[in-house]
C-alpha cells in the first residue's frame, strides 16, 4: 500500500496558538508557549501540529486577517522564536504545519492600503475585487452576495478625493478583503510566501477556505442569496468551488514536490474544503492536488448510527475509493466541542456528551485515513457556553448579533494545572488574565489531573494513538462493515474490530473476549451504551 507516505494516516494536533500556553504573561498564548508544550504533545503521540495563524494581524478574526504573511505578530513572538520552535519540533520528530490564508487578507495589508489609495481601474485595485456600485449613484452593492459572517459581501470605499466610490468584495468581514486570483501578481506573491516558510523548514500548510480563491468571473447575482447565507456547505456556488482553483493546488503541490526532491521530506497540504458532496471533495485530493482535505461531514453528523455510517461510507467510497486518503475531524476552533455537541450542554459537561465524545474518538482513530485533534479535545473539554457578551470576540457575534454560531466557547485558553484560573495557562505575574475567562470547572480538565488519571480522556487518546502506531491494521488501508443490530456500528480493519453502541442500553458485544481498548468500562461479551471498543483476535 501507500504506507511510505507519512501523511496518509498522520494524526495532527491543531494548536490554536492564542489559547495553548502563554509564556509572557500577557494572557495570550504564543510560540514560545507552543515550544514549551511540545513534550506534552510528543507524549500524547501525535505526528505533527498545525499552528493557527500567528502572522501580524489586527486580529479582527484572530489572525485569519493577515497583514503580513512573512512575519510573526509580536503578540506571538518573532521569527527567531519561530525558528526555535521548528527546531525543537524537528528534534522531537513532530511535524509543523502552518495555516495559510489565501482567500483574503487584512484590510491593513499594504497591498490593500495601496489599492484604497489608488484610482479605480488601477493595477493596485486589480489585486482585489473592486467594482462600481449599482443604482443611480452607485449606492447599491455590485451584486447581492452575502458575507459568511453576516451582512453584505461588499463594502463601499471613500475614494482618495473624499467622495464615496467603488465597492470591494469580502466573503467574511469587511476587514478581510478577498484577493483576486485572476491577477497573476497574487499567485506569484503566494508562491513567494510558500517558499519563505518552506525555506524556514515547515512540513506543510493547512489552507484556509481552500474551495474559495476564485469567484465567477462576471460576479453575477446569486439566484438564492438567502440560501447561500444559510447553508454550511453549498454556500454561494458563484463564489466558491470554481474550477480554476484546482490549478492553484496543482501548482502548490508541484512546489512541495520540488522541496521533497531536494531533501526527501514529504511536505503536506491539507485544505479546509467545504463542498456539497464527497465526490466533489475528492476532486481536491487528486494525486497531483492537495494531499488531504478535511472531511467535515463526520463532524456535522448527529449522534446516530445511521448518520455516521452514511457519511463514513460516502467518504470511503468517493474519496478513499479514488486512491486518496480521508481526513477525519471531530473538532476544531470553529465548532462546538464534541463533549457538548453530543450531550446536554451543561457547563459541567454532564450527561451523555463525554461518553459519546470518547466513543467518537475511538471510532475516528480506527477509521482508515488521517485524523486531526483540536487542542483540548484530548482533555474532554466541554464548550464554555456561558461566556458573557462583553468578552465575546468572534466577529460573527458582532456582525449578526446572534450567539447561535459563535466560536469563542471552544477557544477558551487551556487549563494546565492548579485549582483556579489561569490554571497554569499563563506563566506571568499572579493575577494575569487569560484573554477569555476560564470557568472554575476547567480545574477538572487540567492536563496535570488528566495525566494522573488513567480513566481520563487524555489516556484514552494516548492509548488509541499508541495502538494506532503499533498496529499495521490501523491507519491507512480499507474497512469492512460487519452486520450488527440497529443503533450499533461495527467494522473490521483486518483482524481488528471496532464497534460503537450509539444507544443507551447495553448490547451483546459483536466480538468475543475483553476489548483491547474501550472508551468506557466494558466487560467481555457486552458493549454498554454510548461506548466504543476495539478487539483483536487473541486479545
Ligand atoms: C476558516 C477558519 O477556520 C475560520 O476560523 C475563519 O474565520 C475563516 N476561515 C475565515 O478565514
């Protein structure tokens, strides 16, 4: 098989830098904090880390508004600290992926400032999507597109002479103008950026909004703008998933291969790809395009055996079936954490959420392909659902006035130790405040407690990762579904069987003997409710 390609079944840990570990005492995590946390991650057993954006940025969308793609924001450190981090990771055998944001930049980016200062029709404006407004005085946006984070996708500028002028396109916030990828200078600039970081030794990139970049060349009205704003995956077919984007990924792949040819180290491109179907998704991971693309349908599936089986089967048939690898993900910095999503959203995370989240983790780690773990997932952290309005920073809250989809609750700084905030997150002076308040109950989830308790989420993840690394049946390869009763999923990976009971009542175990690993107490012959287990012949 394709075992020599490390990325086909890699397990990568997502580090949301500002919430991982703060080495300076300003209440915001930083790159030196990530370096200090590397031994912890090595012990957990991940193959690599993905660092959320740390570039100079006004932080309107926590770094997904990049003002300079080739530097480090002083809040997070500097390039010398970045080099130390890459060095330390290399010595530990942990790969480092950066988050690259090619769909849009910050309105503070020098090229966007130059565009604002330049005239309509200028080469400076051609790097973005500037257009005249509609209506008698150009007071209406050029088309009816909605921005992802609320409001219209266009903002009108004041021209250098002080008069109201053209509009520019931003599919997220007005502080995130979209690049015009039909302009060759933009593509060339991203080449320079890729090479800048590859030359500094990174192992690859997580690509933000990887189905974006190109817009329909005519920027026509959308037939159903309300639907574009509502649906998660098939958002505005005129703004996403245009055929030209595949040429960019082919080119980026070639750049990676060029570096591999030099030193033998395979680089990895993983795309954030939200498209309507698994078949469409598979086009992004063709052999000469991205190595991986997050398959979000598992994350979007409700806690239900049939729903899980459907999305897993589709991914395996349509993505793995083309020879590619499926990249599974249950959590990230944009989503309500599994412990809360699968259970009753009490602050304590009580109810069935934790048991289900543990079971889902074992299921994910048994599936063929690669997997991503979001920081805190290995601690069983619940979402913080009761942050007061005045601490919320997510632009979605500001722009929609709704708490419905806000993302601060999964971004609260990690608890490392102790009984009270800052729980070892910040090593600064006593009283240093994490940038989002940590609830008291974070104490139960602190890493020091998790490491000391063999029944913790942490041990489950660590044991799962160790077995995954040791057993050739797991990781890359194929899966065979086994017949089970309704509400139970079971599949075989060679002689290893993984079964999940989605119901609440115990069922007869689909495999004899004591499990090799289980997400909860599990005796031979019985699979309790909300539990997953792995068995292997002879175990
Ligand atoms: C996806 C990122 O995961 C999210 O955090 C960000 O707000 C948007 N892309 C825009 O860059």
